[in-house]
C-alpha cells in the first residue's frame, strides 16, 4: 500500500495516463483487474475554463474507478488554477495531477507539458498556486528532463515538494526521447532519494518481473504501467499478484481476451455512442489480438468495421477458429 495525501491505494500498481486511451471505459476495465490507482488522460485547462462540451465530457468518472487521478495540462497560471478549482469542486476525482511530461509539439507550443522541465522555478510557482486553490491532493507527472544536457529531475521534484505537491510520478525518458530508447531508472532512483513525498516510477515496465525490479532498484512507492496494459489488463492483475505473492499467473486464453475486449467495447459505446466507439475500438481490438497467432487477417477486417455487431461477429469468429485449432491438435 501507499498513500497520496489522504488517499490510500490498496496496492502499488498504477495505470499511466495515456492521451486518447484513458477514458472511463478503459480505466474501469483496467481497474477491475486490480490497479491500485488509475490516471485519466490529460485534459486541457483552457477546455475546462471555456466549458468546451467535449472537454467536460472527459471529466466523467465512474465511481467504480476510484481512487483516480485526473490530469490537467496548461502553461498559464490563471487558466491552470481555474481549471484545477473546477475539477476540485465539480468532479469526483480523488487527486489532481499536473502534466509536465507530454512531449508533443502542440502541447509544448502552449508552454505546457514537457516545456516545464526546463524551469524549476515555474514548477514551484505553478504547483504552489494550484495547491493553494484546491482541497484535493495535487501531484505532478514529469519526465527526467528535456534532453541529455538538461536533466533537472531532482531539482524539479524538489520544487514540486516545496510547493506542496503530494507526490510525483517520473517517466524515465527525456522529452527528446519521446517514447524511444530506454528509460533511465537511475534518475528515478535519484528523485526518490531526494524527496520525502511519494514517487511513482514509470518507463519500460513490460512484465510483472520488471515491476518488481523497478521497486527494488529505485525504491519508488508505486510502479506505473502504460503501454504494456494496452489490450492487456491482465498485465495489471498479473503484476499485482506477483508483487503480493511471487506467483506468476497464466496468460489469458483467446476467449478470455475477446470477452474482455467486447466488455470494453460495450462500455465505450455507452460512453461515446456506437459510431465513435467502434472507430476508437479498432486500435484497442488490435491490441487485444496481439500475441494471437495468425491475427493479421482479423486486424484487417477490424479496421473496416463500422458497427458494434460487425466487430463482435469478427471477434467471435476468431475465437471459434482458435478453439477449433486447439481442439484439433489434441487428437
């Protein structure tokens, strides 16, 4: 267990915020596999302040997801504080997280996301303004630095702590690395040793064994899993189980994968309507199919789906084919 402010997590496994991925349908599905804490995808402070309908819809949280951290991003004090106050007073989020790691250009140009990594003083000022304005715990998710010549992870984490931040999550890559190369766990360890607030480690956790190794090598309080959970919420379950008991549970069967994929799709349909949900579900279905031998033709079919019924039919056809193959090999 670990704690952020007054929010207690039942274990140390955390779902990372992933843009375009971590809506309520995905988060709830992962939560049911045992995640101690889930993060929502980053949400624009300006979108909240200007009451953009699409943005406000992103604030929806199912009570079953809790505890949950709702992440906002922005580059200006007034809008960031106003957005944080709105989240504090009008949502059932448990934690407000400030994005300080997004590497994409359109966010950087707004002086938001990873742009903050170059300025520990701005971090201190902005976090302190938000902390003062809200009741919920305030945290930051950041990267190690801008590039190899500008690694200010320790200074930045100390600025977060000094400003009243309740925790910091550190992705072990620089902004320049984007999602390539290897995550630097040594810097994550340095951050953990430099501050007294909880630290969550993120980057290159692909297996339950990786999660255990990160906890042991860096001393972090929690371990964050992102891309390894795409189409694979069993990664969350298997990691929780492995950390608690040392037991490595089996990978899911094809039928189990497809059953959860269909549940995920139905939740997405309820959240966004069939047309949008089916289009978004194409990428998720491809992730669920990863590791299934001969899935290429099914991925091609899925990419042309226009309806829930069509997608369900294709996925069930895959299950039938694989179970027939398995049965045939037994005789």
